[in-house]
C-alpha cells in the first residue's frame, strides 16, 4: 500500500502560530469547565479538528506531522479506511454485548490467537483500558499462586487505576494517594545510559537482571515470594528504554527457577511498533501473561485484552467483570487493524523506517551538546536531553523547549523519561519516509534552538 495516500499531503503547514485563536477558545473553555488534571493540552496546546494517517489538523487549519500517535494508540494511522469501514458496518449491527459472544468478537479472538505464540492460547477482555488489562493480569497471577507480593521495575508505567498505579514507579503519579496496593517491590531496569550499578557496557554483566535473582533467592532480601514479575519489553514512559540482549532471558530464568509468573506489558510496545508483532518476540522469551490495549482498537476504539497460558485459566465465573468489556465496534475495528498490519507488513516497515530515523538521530546526538543519547527500536524512539554530556545532568526544561518549538513548527512529540527529559517519538506506523525526514528536520532545528538558550 502507498502509505502517503493515508495522510494529509501538505503537512507540515502552519497558518496561525499555535495555539491559534480557535484553539485558544477551545482551550479556554476546557480550562473553565473540565478538571484541572487534564494533561496533554498543557504540553501540546491545540484543539484537533481531524486527523489522517500520520498527520493531524487543528481547528485553525494548521497541519502537523504526528510523532505522538495518541501515546502509541494510532498504530495503523488516524482514520484508517479499512478500520473505519469495518467499524461502520459493525455500528449498525451490534455495539455492546458484555461478554456474550458475537461474530465480531469471535473474529478478533481468532486473529489474535493466530498471531500470539502457541502457549498463549487464552484471552480475556476486561474493561476498555490498558490499566484494566494489568489489573486482570495481576489478579490472575495472585489467584493462581495464592501469593500477594509483586515485583515491578524502576521506570515502569502500567496505568493509573489503583493496582496498576502501584506497579508504576513514578512518584509524581502516586505520592498523593499512598498507600496503594501493598507489597509491590521495584528493581532496576536495564537502563544502560543511567546504570543503577554504575557500570559501562564493556563492564556490564547484566547486574540489573542478576539483582532480581538475588531478590528472589536471598531470604533476607525483605521481599516475600511474589506472585509475578511484571515488565515492559521496551519501557515506554520510562524513556523509550531498550534493554540489552540477555536481559529478558535472565528474567525468565529467574522466574522459572523460583516458580514466579512473568507478565509482559505490551500495551505500548506491542502490535508492530518495534518491528515485531509483539515486542517480547525480540527477546526469545515467551511470558506467562501478556497485556494488550492502545493500538488493539485500530482507530482509538477502547479495548483491552489479557493473553495467558491455558494452565492459568483457573478462575471461576465472574472473578473479573466490567460493563464495557463487550465493545463490538472495537472488536471489529481491532480485527481490521490486525489484518491491515499483517497484509501491509507493518512490522517490517516500522523496523526499517525506525532504523533510518534512529541513524539520523544518532547523527544529531554526535553533533549536539545537549543530546545525551538517542535510542529505540522500530518506531518507538527516545532522545534524552541533558545539560551537558559528561555529567548527564537531566534537562527537562530543554525538553519542554524542544517540544514547544516542534509544535510551533508543525511536529507533535511527547516527553517522558525518569526526569521528563526524553523526547519520545511514537508515530503512527504508516508514517512515510518523506514525513519522517521532515519531522526529523524540525526536531533538529528544535535541538539547535534549545542549544542557543544555554
């Protein structure tokens, strides 16, 4: 397929410096009538009128290249015609059925099971958010093991409901609501740029993974035997962190040795984003439980799914329920999206274009005084900004400046990382090379502009 036909042809195009007057009116209305916890419009001030492919148009007629992708939701692109057609047909037939089976649900189950590795042959659709998929995974692990503790990783983000938030490491998200779910313990992720063990790549023995083994093995670690370890194959909100080869096999080995379940959160990294249908496929490891959401809805239709091994399917009727676990439109749209991914080799496209973009970003890193590291896999990329390279002191204020410059010039990006100093790229996977080049050029100008402020 010619992906260029899916996007607006003239992006980027700025008619009114954003936020334009119409956007300002929407933003003012939102500020006056909606809750103060609204987040994204404060960093990307705009009101959106419509979107196509890897491009977005605001209410002032400005066209943007979208490197944000709805926080990783729009894998097959905004308003993907095949998804919209499938959802439209479903809309006039059936929209809601709780967990009573229907044709759209059956088709999605069949497609998902054809894509997942064979041991992961049971699916559960809970509430329509990734957070709920995580809640399902944790409850399933606790029910099967009859244990309470959980182990998660520094830099983790698993959602905002109480249980999922307990497994997320960012204190700013949860410190006002403590205590949450008890007996959650955090261990270092393989964040090699800021190694918790002060190692360099040539001296690293994957101490982070070895530390998990220590926690599980030492009766004086202070951590009770956990029900499960939950981990992202590539950390998203933590800063687009790709662990080195060998990290995941050691995690799997430690879990197997101590009879602990392994949950892999694929909510952001899954569904072709990293060059495989599922990011854990890069590791050679098969988890016991996998969580899915975001891109699974195809066009932003809310849906979440937990896949797991059949031996874990031990819980009784009604052990996890939710009113909106039967969105037939999301089933139809999700099935169309998965078929689109396969038929158009979206994983290969993501890996190829992502490799090109990463090579361009590494060139920017070499020339820049404030880019500490460019990293990522496929179209899940991160650029860590620092005040100067030797100290690696985080520069969140520069990251904010870069995001604002990008927005003013027609590029949407988001920030993340341990210190909110990582520019993150999560574009729709139908991004073309032409749009990618234009977006990188804007980003490079933003970096140079930020450097001038020092």
